[in-house]
């Protein structure tokens, strides 16, 4: 299993340009796709705000759809449930 990790990353927080965080987020996913990883682990919250603006949420979802949904087959099995 191949995993790609990223340090704490927040979309649309203290950026110089409106697109900086989206470009970086997309680059992280593109690298993972190019390296054929099984999943990308992002540490921390994806958004800085509790309720992101609809445009921010929509753009993040577009990026996730573009890089994470597809026809690649995978098996997911829960081996232990902690209560």
C-alpha cells in the first residue's frame, strides 16, 4: 500500500492570491496520482473556517472529484472497530 502524506493544510487561509491554496491542493493530489498512491493523508482540517463559503467548498469538491473519483478498483476492509 502506498500512502502520500501532507502536513497540516488549509484551503483559503492567509494566501497571497485567491488561487494559491487551490493550486497547492491540486498539486498534492496530482503528485499522489502520478505516484499511484492508494490514498492521500492530509493532517489537520481541510478548511480554516467551520463553515467555508459555498464557492470555496464547490471548488474543493471539483478538485477532489477530478483526482479522487474514477474507475480504479480497490478493496477496503475494516479489521477492527474501536469503541
